[in-house]
């Protein structure tokens, strides 16, 4: 494996994992804070689950930007590689 594609590959994989974690935490907040509490008179638990939402949104944005950077960098490396003549099928 070429050493210049290791970091973009790691960025793409970790960005994808962080994006999925962010989505799961945000959905977890919606499920626990809103859907599970429908009809209950005490809505104070909305604030107890707020860290799930904040961490989920931060993980989603960070993962998305890291994944996009890794994808674009890998694409740029692939287009600049002189040994790549467009016939990658073997």
C-alpha cells in the first residue's frame, strides 16, 4: 500500500464511523427525550439528555468533514498517479 494514501484512507474510515455515531446519538436523544416522554407532565428530562444531542451533532459534523476530506484527497491522489492509466480492471 502506498504510504501517501494511508492517512486519507484512515480519515475516510474514521469520518464514516464518527458520522454514524453522531447520527445514532442524535436519534437516541430524539427517542429518549421526545418520543418516550410524549404525554408525560414532567418534561424536565429534555435537559438531562441534552449532552447526547450536543455530542452527537459535534461527532456528525466532525465525521462528515473528515470523511469528505479523506474522500477528496484519495480522489486527487488517484487522478495524479502517473501509473494509473485508467485500466484498473485485472
